[in-house]
C-alpha cells in the first residue's frame, strides 16, 4: 500500500502558499461572497444548529458569518479539540466567549451546559486547504473532521476558495470522508460521485 502522506504534505504546502498569496482586499471580498452564499443556502434555512469554526491566518474568515448566523437566530457551536482526533462542539452566544486553545485556534469554553450532543437538524461547515470535485478534502492532517464526520448524521458542506480546487482526485485513504458539496466565492460546487 502506498504512503500518501508525502504527497498530501506537498499539496498542503502548495495550497497554503496559494491562500497566503491572495491580497487582503481580494480575500475580504471572497470571504464576504462565501458568507452571503452560505446565508442563502436552503440547508441554512432548514437547520437549527450551525457547526462552524473560528478562522485563523489565511483561512476563510468566519467572524462575520458567525455573527450573521447568531443574528438569524441559529444556535452556533464551535469545536474544541479533546485528545487525539476528537473534537466536541460547544454553543456560543458571542465571539467574545472564545479563547486560544489547541494549535492556537480560538475555542469555546468546555461548559457542560453548552455541549452539543444531539446533531439533529445541524449543518456542519468543514474547512479545508483544498477540495476536489469528488468531495475529498485536504485538511491540516490531524484527522479531527474526518473522525467527527464519521459519526455525524446531519448536513455538511465544505468551504474553500475557487483557486484552491484541486482539478484531479486528491490522494485519500480509507478514513477520509467525502462531502456532497462545497462552497466557494463563486457558488456551490456539487461533487461528482
């Protein structure tokens, strides 16, 4: 069996550089387009709970998206890394509730009363460095989202910039989870089978 980790690491470097090279004004426009596109999704309208992430560095910015979801009356939850390849989602009412956690990523406090344990009618936003047109994603390599998605029964949609779409099939293993679609600043990409 071929070890795909070196190939994935080369692709991670490539797509990090692509994201980092986007000029700030252009990045802000793309982020706003993705936010607006997300709010218009039928799955956004249908869901009660939105599982988001707190963006860092060159990731698609989520601050405005979190605020808009909260303003729309949705329950918003963000992940907290708990051990190896395991994360839990905790509801927040404001961005001010986040503090730096694992890997320097802003996380919610692990208060039991805010733990989301039922994901009925939830929509999970899955970040990535890249997606291919088959729904495979290139993450940071920790396996947190793949582990979570293996047990998640709600809707999920990926997000990435259009210039970060990998036009071939990304290298993937048996634990890599596919998504049915992902959102870019140009709209929704429905993945091929």
